[in-house]
């Protein structure tokens, strides 16, 4: 029942796809679910799960079509409705010092803007609450968000330094989940009023993510911001 589920300690939801469609496995809810997975309709359930992440909720709403019942389960930040027939689990969690080299590797493989290792160390030692990684089932880092608070600012605000997701793990909503985790930490830990970032004017996919999905607005255009001479949009999102 709903009341029973809500009394269960926070759990990790594992999202899998197979020939039966999207399935949600709740390992720590075995007594409640009888150690079985709930079979869900692929489109509707994926949208519902993603909506829970996008709203910053710590509860996911699950609907079992066979019994026509709905339940709510608390969850830790984990994700991955896969678009393939293979089972996938990706956990989004706060980064640690041990993740820094893997974060740099992910950056080198995916982005033209690269940083020295000391820059990652500077971020994680100064603002450890704002760095998140996406960890695959085998322990490999397949995405990260590198964020900070702007120092000596008259209005406290955060900045997204870098966001990257491995090509093999795109279209799963990981970038959105990473960004929202950083947004929440900026708001709750540092009381940031807004968050800013820079994006290439030619990067249509990133612009769609930032504007359409995450609610950023273009603040101004900065000429020749990048090393190759391309302009950048400076974008902002209010956090209050």
C-alpha cells in the first residue's frame, strides 16, 4: 500500500528493459514486492519516472498496469531506463576524490574544452557538494557535472563549469539528472540565487537541454569566448 511504501527507508530503484518492457526493481523493498519487479508500460512509465527526477522529488510514482494500482517509493539518485534490450543501471551520486581522474578522462573523450587535473581537484576540494558523477553498473564513470560557487560575488550564485556524458550513455536523461542534482545542492547548501553557464552558440543540442528542459535563459553573447574563436552564450537560471 502507499502508506506502507512510504515508511520504507530510502531505496535505490534499478530500471531495466527487456522483452516485457520497462521494469523497476526495488532491491530493498523485497518484503513489500515479494522480490519481484513491477512490469510497466514503456512510454507512460518512463515519462512518469523522468518527471519525478525533473521535479526534484525524492519519490517516484509507480503504476502497475496488471493490478491497476499505484505506489510511491522513496529513492536515492539513480537512473537509467535504457533504450536498448540490455539491462542497464546508472547511479548518479556525489563525486569523491577517487573519481577525479575518471571525470577528466570522460571530459577528454567527449568535449573540446579540457582542463588540467588540478582544476578538478580545486573544484572538489572547494565545493565537494556540487560535483556529481554518473557511474555505470561496472563502476566506470560515464558522465559528470563540474560546478562551483562564484567567489566574491555580491549576489551568491553558482556556475556550471563543465557537463559531459559519454556518447554510449546519451539519450537516457543523465545530463538532466546531473544538472538538477547540482542545482539542488547550490540552492540547499549555498543558498544560491541563480546559476550560470557558457555554451557554444553552435551547440544546438546543449542549447535545447539548457533552455527547453532546464529553464535557462540567454543573458548575453560573449565574443570569441572559446579558444578557437567561437562565441558563447552566457545563460542563467533562477534558483528561487
